């Protein structure tokens, strides 16, 4: 997936077309609340990976995946009509794992904050094992300091 400007423009346009098609033309009852999150087009403009998320449980995800597979031809033909490029790219739909990853990272951050709070509470209640200043001072330094203060 290269960063060619033309491929990026085509990917943005395909994302708009697919989202519009899912909203208006695809009437499959298995299709849940689908959001197209990203589209990546190869540098030769022959293949497009469409990433999507589905709001709901695993059953709605599998139903939406089946609905997208069955509507792939209709969506691809509309992409070809609206983009006007010579060869319409093949479409492949992928379930985007961003929400699950974000939830996992959120849980990890909450756990880290909880552990940090525990460590801070232990540190606040901690006392020194010995004296507050563990370094030895030569015997002459204490007398020299007393003389300097007088």
C-alpha cells in the first residue's frame, strides 16, 4: 500500500462511494450499523481494501460481513461508474479491529494508573531504613561548619 497521491485520492473517493452505497442502495437485512473507517488502494490502482466497523455483537458482525460479500459486485460497479477510471479496482472488505484494540489499550491504561496510585500511596507512607542522610561526613567538617556559623 504505497503513498501515491493518486491512490490516496482514489481511496478517499471509494470510501465515500461505499459509505453512500451502504446507506442508500444496499438493502440487505443482515447489514448492521456499518461504518467505513479506511480504504487502502494499491499503487497500481488494481485492488482496494475496505476497512469497516460494526456496532453490535459478534452476530451482527458476521451478518454484516456476509451482507458486504453479497453486495460486493453492486458496490464495485458503482465505484467504477462514479470514479470513471479505466479499470475498476477489486474490493475486499476487512473488519477493522480498532474498537477492540482501543478498549484493550484503555483497560491497560486504567490498570497502570491504579498500580501507580498504589505505589504512590506506599511511597507516601514509607520511612527511611536508616538516617535521612545516609552519607558519612568527616569529623572535621562538623566543627568547621560550627566555626563558620559563629
